C-alpha cells in the first residue's frame, strides 16, 4: 500500500509506484482528498481528486486506487491491513508508526529511494518554463529539450526570437518557424506548450523584460546560450543551463548543408524536413 497526492502525475511518481509494487502481489494506492491536501499544504492540488485517481488507475502496475477518507487518514490501513506500506523519500513516518502500533498491526514500512528529485517533483511540475531560440530551423536537439521539459513542467513557453530578422542567419520567417514547431509537436502528442513570436530590440539588457511583456510571467528559463543565461540571471530569473542541449546538432550546420545541397534531413524531425521541402521550396518558386 502507498499513500500520496500524485498531483500532475510524473516520472518520479511512476518510479515510486513501480518500486512499491515489488514489495507485494497487489499494489493499493490511497489518493489524498482535495480538502486534506488543502489543509496540509494550504493549497488545492492542480488536478482534482477524481482526476488524480483516474491517472493512477491508468498505470498497469497499480491494482487499485482508492480515495482516502476525509476525516480519518488511517482508516484504510485498519480495514485493508496491508503487509507493507511504502513511503516516499519526502514523507514522514513518525505518526504512522505510532498508529500502526496503536492498532496492533505488524505492517512493515519501506522507504523508497527518490528518482531524480531535482527533475521530477510536483512543485517543479507546476512551473512554467521559457525556452528561447531562433529555430532556424527546429532540429532534433531542440525537440529533445522540448520533449523532456514537457514532462517536467506545467507549460513550455516557446519563444521564437529574431522574429523581425531576414538574412542568411534567418532564412525562415517567424510564421514558417511557428508552423514547423506546431506540426512537429502535434505528431509527438505534446500539448502543454505555447508559442510566442518576439522581435529583437537594440538593447540586450532590456530584452528579458521585453520578452516578459509578450509572454507574461514564467518561473525559469531553459537555454544553452551564454548571453541569454547572463541576461536572465541579471534580471533575477532562474536559469536551467544545459551545455549539451543540442547534442552537437547545429542549425547553422543545417543551413549550410541546405545551401550546398548536402544531406541535412537526418538532423531535423520528419515534419520539419517535409515542411521545408514541400512548402518552402514551393514558396521560393513562386
């Protein structure tokens, strides 16, 4: 048996539940009620109790998911008498141990090790992340970052920068870049994102505030660009800096290959390659 809120179900939750299943033949999950979460955390969960129960029930390794009692959180233990209760790395056991002894139960408590808590934690999952790029064009490195971030954060605000530029570094206009992203993420089944087209301004130091005017409030910035990192850190924003962000894939190299009619398709998602070949080439011919 396990207890938890399981709000915005993520990989950390799944890892915890999979590990818990190893301790018995049947895994029963007790879902915290909305009112109890509000009482403990002083805030309602993002997903209501029925949605959270449904999400947990959908996991193949969960045998039963039950809504906990509003006024007695230990009633399920007394009624079901589990052999083992698995505890999350951030859950306390003191009061639970007292209750088990009080009710004469010999239930064993097992502490489950965390699964990458810096990445997979509900408080992180509630954040809105900003991902800035020119996406000239969107490539597989960009997509890997977006896919990973979509699992970890509530929303990914994708900013298409240099929207007002038209030169060798920026051959695809902002609408084309937006369409490439939309078609790719639709195929990937990613929905928790929004796209903003943001023009450049002359003063770099004012750029973070300029971006915020377009997209609204956000919690952190994902980038591999040193200038973007410095500008947003100077503006007091949290920055997730990933040096290997693009896995050695470069939009500059892709553009060079396009110019020289060399093979470039393997570096971009299939949807981007089709868009460039079928739509942009037609546009150039008109």
